[in-house]
């Protein structure tokens, strides 16, 4: 299990065959992505790299939205 070993809060939202994992800290998100890839590999599955990405939701990104600057999205 990964969640008990994370530094901050983690939430998982599933949508049919997709999922969004929200992490308080970037280091947790990177670790989960790495661990999930390895775990899926055990079942001969893999993450879709075109759909799998880390998206920041920090204060700078919020300010960029307010001032219509381009930022990463889903």
C-alpha cells in the first residue's frame, strides 16, 4: 500500500477505467506514479503514457488561471 507511506493527503477518484489521484505533495505524486507502473507491470499491464501526467495545482497555477496564462490541464 502506498497511501499510508505518503507525507501528505492523497485522494483517488475513479471514472470507469480511468482514475485521478490527487496528492498534497509532488514527491508523493511522483512516487505513486512510479509504484503504480511497477504494480501494473506485475499483471502485464501498463499506464497509458499519453493519458498519464502530473498536473500541478499550486498557488502559481491558480494565479495563472486568474490572469489567463497558459498552464497544464487534463
